[in-house]
C-alpha cells in the first residue's frame, strides 16, 4: 500500500508514458529489472464502512456548526468527501523499472543520487521496497514488490544505494490496519 507514501508525490522528473522510454538513453542506461505493481493495496469496503465514515463526517460538521467555525466545517466536508472518493477508486497498475542510475515508478524518474537508503521488507504478505529520499516532506516511499523476486531488487540496488533496515511508520501501519 502506498498511502501517505504516495508515488504521486515523489520528487521526480515527470514524463509522459510515451516519452518515458525516450528519456532513458538506452546506450548509457542499462535496464536491470522491470515489474508491475499496484499503486496501493485496494480493499473492498462494506456499506457499513461508508455509513460509519458518513456519520463521523456529519458529526464533525455538526461540531463545526456548534463552534461557529466555517473553515473547519469546509475542511471536514472536503476531507470526508475525498476519503469516500479514494475508497471507491481502484489503484492504477504502475510499471517499476530499475536502471543503472535510477528507479522509474510509473512516469516518475528518481536518480539514485536522490536516495539516502533502501530496505526490502518481507514481514508482510506482499514484500515492499522502502526508499528513503533526501526530501524534507514525505521522505519515505514504499513500493510493493508484487511480481518480482525481492532478492533480485535488493541485489540491483546494493550496487548504487546504501541498504539500512527501516520500517514503515507506526501511523502508516495504524492507517493500514483500520483500512485507510
């Protein structure tokens, strides 16, 4: 699952899907490994889940009205609307490519020099690749390793990036556990 670690917020050089291969100079860039993974783990939501989210949203709106805070009310309304939208939306299938000098996730290119460290986790049902970037905001990115051997990914990355044991934050694990 790639939630607050969303791949859409990666500090990258953006390219359209058609231009992606033209961005990689095939003579200087050696494609080492390619796989496909879902953008995040999608879970089927029950009608009860939507009722609960709706009731919590209405309770937040009532609270905003009681304290006469219009901005808080707008924030609550938008937040719960966005949450409902994301719960319905199915994840995209992303192509992940490791080259000699970068990792390409969907349309995002991240040179290895922007990565501080990586770690391949295998403590969940689906192993994932954790990448620590040099960004201040959302520095950790999680990439599911659905259709690839995690040891192959590790071997390719070890040649260019430092490996250091990491784990997803507690808040991320909590959000996964409650289904967000």
